[in-house]
C-alpha cells in the first residue's frame, strides 16, 4: 500500500536516505534502447548536472549516485542544521535560484511591508521554503520533473517519463549507510556493464576517483587514462555555468549517532576495489572471494561486518530491506517512530520488514 512520504522519512532517526526512480515501463530511456535503436546516454549527463545544481541550492548533500539506463540511485544526506541556520535572505536566494518566478511573491510582499498581513505572509512564505529546501520529496520532484520535461521535448511527445513516485529507504546506521553506498557505486559492475570502477560511467565512485586524480601531480597510467576517458568528459571538461555542488567528502560524513564514519576516502577506494574482485569470483570461487576481503579490508573489521556478509549485502541489498535498512535494533526503533508518526500498520507488533535480513547480515 502506498504511504505518505512523511510516514517513510524521519530525520529524528537518520539524515541518510537511499532514493530510486525508474523510467516508465522500465524502458531504456536513459541508455541504449534496444526497441527504438536510439542511444540516450546523454540524458545521464542531464541527471548528474541537475542533481548537482539542486544540491547546491537545497540543504541536501549527495553521498553517492549511479545513473543506469532505465533507473538511477541516490544516497542523500539531509543537512537539517544547515537549513535552520540560513538567514531569511539566504532561504529566499536559494529558493528563487530554483524557481525564479517566485521572486515576484517576495517583491510584492515587501512593497506592502506596512501591512501586518503582508509581514505575516512573508514570514510564513520563508518558513515554508525553508522546510521545502530540506525536503527529499521536493528535491526529487525538482529533479524528475526537469529531466522528464527535457526528455519529452527532445522526443516531441507527452506523457510519463518516470513510472511513478520515487522509492525512499532510510539508512539507519553506519553499516547500512556504507553497504548502501557501495551497492550504489557498484551498480554497473554488478549489472555486468563495467569491469572496473574506472569504467563505471555516471557513478559517484568514478567522480571521486577523477577528483582525486586531478589533485595528483605524478599521475599513474591508470589515472591518466581515467582523465582522458570519453565517458567521463562531463566530469573533466567545462562545467555548466550554473552553480553545482560537489559530492559530500567521505571524511565529512557524520555518523548516525556520534562521531564520523570510520573510514577515509582512500580506504573506501580500496574497499570497493577489493569488492570488485570478489564479485567477479563469488559465483565460481566463493571461498577465494571471501579471502580477498578478509585479507585486505580493515574497514569491514572496524564496522564489524564479516566478509561473506558484505558480499551478499552489496550484491542483493535491494532484496533484503524495504522502507528502512539497518541492524535489528535500528529497524525496531524506526518502526516504533513510524507508529508514533501515525502510520497505521495492520499488525504493528507482529512483523517488521527487514528484521530477518538484519539478523542474517549484521546479527542482533
């Protein structure tokens, strides 16, 4: 049953959310369409550019993304504190950068500044915009609508581009966050579209590798090839004139409870490199795949995730969880929060989706 978005998102429980949108009928409207024979890879660049433009205006940071041929994934961090610390003028500037015509509302209200009603409406309007600027639903609405209009104009047609509402998934603890980010970054590898991180076009891991390579003075052959890769031109060449926000630095990822996520950018690169090798072996030599991760991955040890669990989580993350992902205790707490928010479950105290998977993957 479809539920209101406020019943699925709770910033009191976590600021991290995994969002997915699919093209209508799962058609390859952002890739190489086998039915029409047309290639729409350029639309992937539209999505990346629009995501960054919106992130620059919203109080929402992008932690990971993967743009596929018929869907895309985002891992978002809602910076509630940032939005609340913006002055009224900053809120107006950010909102009108997205919706320029709304500037006329503010201009009209300020012309009638002597009226108490106008003053009250101005305060209410700014407060409403402040809430929207840290609202995932508004972020996704601005993203999907913009791309849909652009694609329909290109195709000279009308109708739906996306199949419906986006799917959101709360990431309730550090284990779920790191696993989901890896799951998103490794999408092209897992789908067989790419064999390495370098060739995983339109993913956040490729962007992070390119950003790192740009800063290196004595580049390796691999880094040089990455910077000259045709599929990465949108990251290396000239950027759009409109302001774009970079990916949220891994060292600045705040934990769900206290402190920061216990890994650096380099250790995350190494984790995904090892996982790439393990995924290539897991079907034929599962023991060797597990050994590769056990031998090299201190990040998994610090998070308390066994190597065999990690491979299964990264490969089948979408099958394990529904509205939320995390350890059993995190899922129970989130479930209780949703009941308090007014979600009407048929059997509220008998079944919580994802608990069985949490026990298998992360224990209790």
